[in-house]
């Protein structure tokens, strides 16, 4: 059953909300990234995550795209593939065994972010997830090595020049995951 929503002011990071979805931005920052890749021991490294746009819906689906800049997204904002494992080329997140929230309200954002930031990445779903030295396709091992190298460099911010544009507009991206 849906909880009753009372009128509330939306935080600045919320881009779109309805009874069945919420979309919001997450600022770029250094935070841990977990990897649980078959045949390797689990590892956690601190890396600079890019700014993200996350969309979730009441069907338990989650999608993510990367953003450049700091402005509030508009219909003209360019979206980029999130340079992360477990994300398809359309932005759909493979949540694996993570327990996903049942609701999509402002008060559920932290729980949904936990699905993204506190669970382990295991495999590349999108071989064109970001630019890597002229490579056309990025494997799971190449993705891991990239994150390990920027962790070792103690990079403060994600190298946005590596982001690859998505074909989706902001409206279509949110609309595609809002039901």
C-alpha cells in the first residue's frame, strides 16, 4: 500500500517526482566503491565518483546517468553513461541481491543511494561505459584497473573528459524509468 503523501517542499537535488518515481542528482565526490568480481577477493577503494542522476520507481527499478557541471538539470542537459559496472547502456542498474526500497519518496533517497553506493560492483554490462585510451570495449578487469589507478593517484574529482554521451534526453531518460 502506498503511504499518504502530504504537501512538502522538495530538496534542491530532486529533479522529478510522481506517485511512481523520483529522480534526483548526487554531487560528485570521493567515496568508497566496492568490487566483488568473480575469482577475486572483495575489495573497497576510495574513488572520485562523477555527479550522478538517479531515477527509481515503485517497481524496484533503478537507473543512473552521469552529469557534468553543477547546474540543476534542464531538458537541454546532456546525459552521459555512468562509468560504473552493473549499469546497462540505457542506464538501468542491475541491483543483484541488494534489497531495494518499496517506495520512491524524498524520504527514500538515502535508502536508494545505499543500493548504489554500498553494494559491490561485479561485472561490466555496458562495454562502452567510458573512454579508456582508444579502447572500443571495456571489460570488467579494465574497468577495475581504471578505478584502482585513479584511487592510487588520490584523484579528487572524476575525469569528466572520459564520460561518453548517452543518446537519451533528460525527459526520455526519466520517463523511461518512471513507471
